[in-house]
C-alpha cells in the first residue's frame, strides 16, 4: 500500500482519521501508533521486528544517557576544584560509549542488510583478480522498508539526547510513535525529535481547515506522482535498460526526463506525506524548496532532500569539523600553508565523509558512490574558485543579482543536475560512462522526431500531458519562490472560486493519472533506498 495508492488516500487514511477523532484524548496517540504498525506490517510483514527492536534500543539508550547526566550532576555536588574536571571527563567518556553502542548497533544492522552483498561481490572480484583462493558468498537478505530513513532518525534522537539538545523520552509509546509515524516511515522526511514532538503528541481534535489543507496537498502530490512521474517512468526505463540502442540525443533527453520523474515522484510523495500529517494537525519538516531555482550545486542540495542534507550537516559535517585531526590541520595550516589552503583543506576533510555517506546512503552501487564524489568535487571546486570568481565579477562589473546572471547560473546548475542524475539512474558506473560519452560521440538529433521517442512507450498525448503538468508545477514553484503561499491565497478566495480550483485539481488527477488497462504500478524510487 504505497502513499500514492487510492487505498491509502481514500481508505486507510480516512479510517485512521475517523478512529483517531472518535478515540478519547489519551488514546489518540495509541491509535496513531497502532495504525503505524499496521501500515508497516502491510509493507514489510514480520520484518516489523526490526522497527520494534530499533525503538526499544534508542529508548533505552536515551534513558541511560539521561541517567548518566543525573549521576554526573549528583557526583559534582560532592567534589570541589580540580576534581570536577576529572569527574566530568569520566562521565563524558561513559556517555560517549553508550552513544557509540547505540550507533554501532543501528549502523551495523543497516550495513549488514544493505551492503554485505556489495562488499562480498567486490572482495571476491578482487581476490579473483589477484588469483587468491578466497571468496565470500552472497546471501539472501531482506531489508525492512524505510530502514535507511528511520535509522538516521533514531541516531539523531540519541545524539541530541547526548548533546543535551533534548530530554530523553521516558514514555515508550511516544518514542515508538516518533520513530514509526506511518506517513513518514517509508520515505521520510527525516525528522529530528524537536521537529515533530510538539504536534505529534498533542492529540488535537481534527479541524476542518487542517483536513482541507492536508487533502489539497495530498491531491497535489498525486498529480505530480501519477500524472507526470509515472508517465515518464516507462520511457526512462526503456532508455536506461537498453542504452546501447539509442543515440546521445535520446540519452540526453532521458537524463532530463529521469530528473523530472525523480523530482515529481519524490516531491509528490513528500506532499502526500506532509499533507497526511497536516490532516491530524501534525507538522512534518519540508523536504524541498524549489531546487531547480538553485544557482550552484551547494544551493541545490540545500533545497533538495533538505532533511537528509540537514542530517549530514548536523551529525557528520559539524562533528568532523570539530574533530582532533581537523583542529590539528588548522593549527598546522595557519603556520605553514596560509589561510586559503587551510580553509580548502578543512572544507575537504569535512565534506568528503558527508558526500561518501550521501552516495552510500542511496544504495550499494558504485554509481551511487560516484554520485556522492561528483557533488563533493563540484562543491569543493566552488569553494576553491570563490575568491577568483568574486574578483572576476568585480572586474567585469557583473551584478550577481541581475536577472541575466541569475538565469545563467541556474542553467549551469541544471546541466550539473542532469549529468549527476544520469549516473545516478544508470545501471552501474560503466553504463553511466557509456551513456555520458554517447552524448558527445553519437548525438543523432534526428531520433528526437523520427518516431524513436514514441517507441519508448510514451505517446504524443502523454508528452502533451507531461509538458502541461510540468508547466503547472513550475508556475506554482515560481509563485512559492516569491514567498507567496498558494494555499493561503486560495483560501482567501470566494467559496465558489476556491472549490472550483479544488475540484479542477481532483478531476485532473482522475482523468490524466496513469492507470487503467495495461498500466503497471511504478514502485516508489526512494522507498528502495
């Protein structure tokens, strides 16, 4: 039961809303938890045990860390002067070990399930190349859906308790609901405890305005997923699965098409997820902010999959930046390398693990690792050339905020995005390299109008619907980029106008969504990560 299914939006969610509203306050939290576990069970069956185990683990770690803080506070009242430093150090070491225990267990399970076969395959291949009699057998491993998302969420909870940013939750039901809330369990967003706790546990009664706004966003998400993304999926798969049969022109178009498909699907699912939470009055963090308006690669990632970027920034980038090796490099660099090289070295040391983890987080393929290194290289290059770039703009009297320069920067970023997604979607790094080379070595533009495109399983009518849908999404995005909330403006319109817009959107989904005879449901891309 995926988020974009009619069963979810018009059966499961309404039933949950009804039971939630009928339940007395004090039981509503339990209703959400029960429906969350039912939802997870329908997706992963008995693998629900992984989620239950993770919940119990982080709850115990959080309580343990809080107990250590209380013990430390009590111990400090009995000592004076220099002894306080020794006591603090001893308790800090214990707390660090407790946190490390939780993190190692969670990442160990994730790494084993997600990366063991990748590791075994590459080790065996290396041994064969070296003619050494050693091999690792592949295993049949099954991952619970959403494990990559709720593992990061669980780690953030333990780390925030360790840093004292939040107090550990003593109510196991609340810890369980934070980790398992059904709208976000499959694809995120990756919420920190402080992001959702206030509204998640409030048990507010349903409100007409929340229901209206929530379902409007759900239908908008269905429009992006079912009308646009699912139509493009067929053509994209046809090219990427048979890339040697097409020229560089078709490959380039398919890279653009996949980028659009990925955005429409993932952002559409986020609309459904955040809208689902909104129907209960629960606020979930936003995950997209008009990413195609970005002027460079770094800004793109501040706008795309925002919660993943914030997680990496908070729990990898900052800790690495403050680590011993980086501090030693800063001290050495200031004396021997100069301010510029020191800054560049520090940036590289902090960014490399972020982007390696970003690539690996998406899956166990070399193309994903390349994807992470690709953005690491581009962002580090942007930092490296920043001083020279600023001087060049000043010499040429170019205003960075001018419309022309902004459009040039955005266009450049689009090219970066399309190339990155080409390798991301390709069936392996070598396939991606072959497809990228074909754009320059075998670019037969005639394939764009000689019927090849129509042979990809997408008809002219489908192309027209996709183009019209993309224009509608782009228009809404441009309005939002100007700081205007479309839903708020719509709610200020007269009732006939407002409801005509609502029904028009619903009718568009019903009429133009990809379903019916011959239609095969398209799996959610990010649910596989």
